[in-house]
C-alpha cells in the first residue's frame, strides 16, 4: 500500500539539490496539508513560504547556520495563528476570547498536524524534508523576521527540496518501548535497559562516544545536544514570545 | 497518487461500527506513526491504547460524553513523554535537564507528528478517525485515569474504527487565506470578507444561525463553541498539569 510505504520509508534529508519545486507540486502539497483535522474547522494556522535566496540565507543564520536551510529551494514556516480568526470575529460583532494558553496550544496542534501532512505529501512527490527544531528556540527572531502580528507564533519549519543524498534510515525504539496497553505501565530499570539496548549498541553510538569522549550516549544528549542551560534559556524565550504575541492573558 | 489521495480525502468520522481492529493492522498503523520525524531521534512520546469496553465508557465521560468514544473499538491517547528518557539518563550517569516548558513543547511536537501519521495510516486502511480536543481540557483527569508519572502529559487523542457513516467532506478556507509568500501579509478588512465568504454562505451556516438564533457564524464560535470563559478555565487547568507533571521549572 503506497501510503503506508511512504510513511514507513521516511528519512530526514539534510543535503538538497538546488532544483526548484514547481508551483503546481507545491500547491498540491500544501492543499494536502490543509486537509488535516483542525479544531472546530477553525484552521487557526498560517504557512509562510520562503523561496527568495536572500531570505533563505538570512533564515539559515537564524536557524543556527544549518546549511540545508539556504541550500533547499523552499522553507515552510508553520505558525499557530489566531490573528485571522480574531479579525474575522471583530468584523462580525463577535468578541474573540483567544488570548490565552489553551488557544495557543489549540492553534499549535492545528499547525503541527498540517506540517506533518505536508511532510508526507512532499515525500510522496519524491521530495525530501527536514524539521527545524530551532523554530521555537528562535521564535522571537522569527516573529521579527516575518513581521508576525499578535496572535501568531511560529511553531515549526520544514525544509523541502529534492534530496542530494540517500542516507540509511535511522533506528527507532522497539514498539513496546513507546506503546502502553490500557494504562501507563511505568518503566523498571530492566525495561529501560531493554528499550535502549539496540540504540546503545549501534556503530553510530560507538562513533559518537569516541568523538565526544563521553561514557554514555545519554551524556551526549544531556551535555552536548540538549543541555539544561540551553533548555531553560529557550524555555524563557518561547514563553516570552507567547506573552508578547498575546497568548498568556489567562494568568 | 494514492498517498496524496489519502490526504486529500480525509473526513472526520463521528459514527463507528463496533468491529474490532485486528492486531496486525493496529501495529502497522502505530509503526507508521513512529516513523514520523522526532527531535534528535529522542522519541519523547508515548501512546496509550484503550480497547477495554469499561475503560472506553469511562473515557467517554471524561471526553464530554461524545458517544463515538465508547462506540469505536480503539482510542489512542498521545502523550508528550520525557519520563522514559529521564529514567534512561539517570541510569546512564547523565543528568536530565528536561523539566521545563521547551522540553514539554518539544515532546508535544513529537507526539503530534506521530498522531498525524497514525491518522493517515489508519485512513489508508479504510479506518476512520476523529481527534479529541477535549484531551487538553481534561488533561488533569486523564493524568489520573492513565496513572501518568511526572514527565508525561496527554496532548491529543484519536478515536479509531470502521466508519458507520459517509459524511460529505467539510469546507476549508481558500489557499490564499492561509498561505503567505515570503513575509506575513496581514489581512485587510476586505481580505477577511473574501476569505470567509464561502464558509459564511454555506447552507450549514444558515442552519447553525437559525438553530442558535445568532446573527453571525463568528458569534457561534465566541458565544457557544469556544467561549472566553471556558478557554481561560481550561488554560489554567492545562498550565497546572504542565506544572504538576514537572515541566515548568524554568520559571
């Protein structure tokens, strides 16, 4: 079944050809995105398409200099967006009550479901994709860059283009590690050993430990990739963006 | 192309047959879910499968009595989950720094991308799905129901089963209403009229206005479906869950 194969064959692509994506293909992909479920059919999201080369270079810098950001022909920035809906309410004698955290999270869910449909649709067209986690870290700068009004917050970005590499598919935890039957069955120490064994025994893990001169793979995450210090800093950046963009008036 | 058709043909299903989903199909759908992109390949999510009839009845009550919740054979509750990852770090001489808002949002993105892959995979198997927005409203009660430890927060739920209805596909806003080229082009009053015209002229809208005795469709959203009072209440419920589950230690 082609749909299942598309999903099961997903690989993140980090090296792209400069070939453009034709307008018809891009529109089909976006339309497939907009068919994702949306709360109350409100569609409280927006997508910003970046193709301009200068803008891609600037965005590359904002996204921590990841080269693919300027290399790929299209960037799609997905935003939680109540601005449009609020404006509509105000023009229709209705008083919007969407300046709160729940509304932000509702809009973020909407935007993220669209992004994943777009990712799947792109791969079905032999395009490659990469999600940029830097979107939330740099949300304040992206608000400025895209001139986002109140009610709009960027939540994720997809790099989209034709792959210039064919990497191996990466590992995933065993099914039993992430699925719970009926209730949350908390993990024993033995469960944790079991769930992470395959990942820890990969040649890639040995290579990373050697490169980083660390004893465990978990230390690479806590000391190098996602440190407490960075997480706290970017938590406060993102919380401030939510406040500045008008989503924290429930407090 | 089958994948694009699957995406473009999505309809939310609210009426299900009681037919069970065989284990092989359910596992394929979940595996397709787990192939979604995940931050740093951390897979900071869990899925709780509910099949038990008594549990579905109880969940039906928690999800505001929506009948399909007990009618459909399977419910999938998607959780942001740093509990497993934290336990792994602690067993591997690594100090996790994931008790903050950024980590919650990262894990929520992970969980939501999985949920959308699962939705697409389910529809490719002729199953129907419905997202339950009530998951965030009732997150505190779901934490108790599923016995979720610190580091775990439910973010969405999918009802999955064989459709017992064949509804018309619902409307979406025109493409230009949700896509911005290069920068966020804020909406003029005329843009808003234009974007919402088709929706406002639907027979369904006339019917809703008649039923609710209101003047505009927007008022149905602000006064009936998603009121400021409810949004503030559920914002505070959800923020408290984030705090209680150990994700707000950046403040």
